[in-house]
C-alpha cells in the first residue's frame, strides 16, 4: 500500500509526465523544472501596446497582469508555499505548480521559484503572448495548466483570415480554442497532490445551467462591443474586451446575489418571537459564489434590527442541522493551525477562524488539512467540509427567529440583511500582512419593517 507521501510523489510524477506531453519534447531537469523555453521566446506586452492600445490598457488593469505581482499572491507564495517546501520534504516541489498559471513564462523557462516581484520578467504574469500562443489542451479535463503552447511569430485569435487584416508585426492564425470555456479551465480548475479539486470554477460552470445554453466564461468576463481590436484593423461587431473582471472587482461582485427579507407577522409586542425569512438568489454567476480560491474567500450575511429610537440588535441565523453546519456559522473559534510550523511558530494555536460577527451565516466550502483542521493553504487540502456556497440560479432560504427585546422602542422597526464579501479572512490577513485583502465589499442589501406595539 502506498503511503500518503508516495501517493503525492506518484501524483507529481503523473502530473509532470502530463506537462511534458503538453509542451512537447521539453527538456526537464532532475528537479522537475522545464527549460524548453526562455523569456526571450515570448513577446513583451509592451510590444502589443502599439497596435492594441485599448486592449493593452484593459489587460494592464486586470488581475491577469498581476497574477504574480499582486501582494497577496506574493505573500501566499513566498511566506507559505515556498516556505512549506523548505519545511517539509513531502511538499518540496509543490510551489512549482503555482507558477504554471501565475507566471507561465517563468515556469516554462525553468525560473522556479522566480525572483520576488520587481526583479524579472516573471512580473508579466499572464501576458498577451501566453494566451495568444496556446493551441489547445492535453487530455479530457482542463486543469493544472495542461494547455499546449507554441510561442513564436504566429498569434492565435478569434478571427479567420477573411475577417481580419494582416498584421504588419505577426502572423495571425484562427483558433476555436479561444472561444471555449476549456481555454479558461486550464488554469481555473486545479487539483492538488491529494487529488482534491481545490479550484473548480470551470467544472462548476460545466455542471450548471449556463453551459447547457452555450454561455461561456468569456461572455461574462470578456464582454463584447463593436470596435477594432487593433487600431489599423477592421471594424467588428463583437470585439472581446480584455477586462477579466471578477472576484477582485467590486463592480462585478455587487449584485451577484439578490436578497429579499420578510417577517411572518407585521406587528408584535416586546417578548414576542418574529421569524424573518431571507431569500438569496444567485442570478449573476455561471459558477458557484464564491468560487476560485474558496479557501481564502469569505461571504457572509449580517442581519440586524433597528428600532424607532435607533437601538440596534443583531439577529443570529437559525441552524438547519446539516453535517458540518458549525463551519458555516461564524463562531469564536481558532483555525489555520497548519500555518504555524511554516511560519516558524512551533506552538501556534491558530487565529480566529472567521473574523465576522458570531452567529452570521457564512457561504463557504471549508478546506481541511490532513488533520481535519480548516486551512487556507489549498495545496495542503486533503478533504472538504460542507459545500454551502450558492450555485448558479440557486435560491437559498435562511431564517432568523428574533424575540423582540423588552426595551424595544414602540413604532417602526427596520430589519436589514447585508451580504458582504472579502477576498481573505480578516484574522489571516492581519497575521500575514495582507490587510487590504480583508476589506469587505457589499454584495447586496435589503430591508423590511415590522411595527413594535406599545
């Protein structure tokens, strides 16, 4: 029988073979790094700016251009992933796979781990030349950067020869691949060494209603507009905007979930219970919300009542009784203990698990380490807790049974439900020096009223 370490090594070997098949007859060194290509084999994004100025400026502001330089990604990579490999031989090569999606040129050049941001072309992250030299993917399921790539003078895109003018700078080749969700899935699906789908945005889309209707990732994250993709090019009715707006964009997050709250009775006396029902409808995403780096993200609903005098009362959510529900209701408990040894804290008790008001409902899928503790290190995920996220076109109902306080002021009481979203759990952000990631965005808000009788 294989030990857990042997299983991980077997998985890595299998993944490495798959990668060799993907990039072609790659030269792979003994430590598993590929060096078939060099940075010089790839065009710098600045070269694209001259003809594709608008598209360049859009990309420049997107997370695609910051996949390696973004502060939290730098913290997570060097403070946790690289450090984990140094602290535990079982994870010695785990951090290398991060570069396959966050800075593919560095991975393909064997520059692993790359220098810190600001010191090399690894900073170009997911550049123009990466996406526009992809030719397809290897296997049946896109995941773990199993794309195939052919850098050079041929730039692959969505226009056939009779639709586009020839470029004075490069050869243009039509490819159907850029019109598929699988194009995105090569990096937006990830399986860790334990065989867990720690990122599954493409798979969630595939299982949902939008894939059946032919609505793909690009339809929402690269919306179309009349215009020119190149300044000297033809006019087209459907130029893909290179916005890539998603989890880091407050404008994209806003309105993702629709909220409506109502009481079972409209008038009540102090001491009388009132049950409020909150309906949450995901009418905006083609995948679950939240998605992607679910181990980092936190989405929660806070419900509070304000009486006619301005007194504020917090309404905790009613429990439903499903397995693992305690991990979906904010509590004053510690978690993330697996970071301790990596951070050099031998007696690390963890940090506060949620960082939001106790009793609030959290919409999450907990990632659990080999000891069954919640983790934010996706590569150290051996199992999951309950998947209590909101799927595409799904409606969840939550109830809040509130006994009106004896001191509630007679008159109109307003009860408000607010959904918040943060990129990183606040106590973890504070521990690791990434506080800006924990600044909450408002997803949606809705209020109702009851009359407090004298």
